[in-house]
C-alpha cells in the first residue's frame, strides 16, 4: 500500500485508518450487509487479504486472552 499512499492527497492516510477501524467494527458486529462492499473498497485501495485477515484477528481478540 505504500506505493499508493504517495499518489494520494494528504488525507489519504487518515482515510485508510478510518477504513481499518470501520472494518474491525463491521467484523465485531457481524455486519454481513456492509462487509462485502467494504472489503471490495479496501481491496481497491490496496489492502491485501493478509492485511484484512490481520484486522479480523484484531477485531475478534478478547482482552482476557491477552493478559
């Protein structure tokens, strides 16, 4: 994704952060209506399946499992 970042506006990094948080929210809430279109947008801006899988793990981790 770093190659794409250099070609976009100064707000692109903030938008990417927002997409990450939105994706985790959608996963946590099992929003199967939003998930397909959000996944497509994220792929279109350069997220890989590995990155999305990592976000899915982050979204579903439990605090009691960490400590």
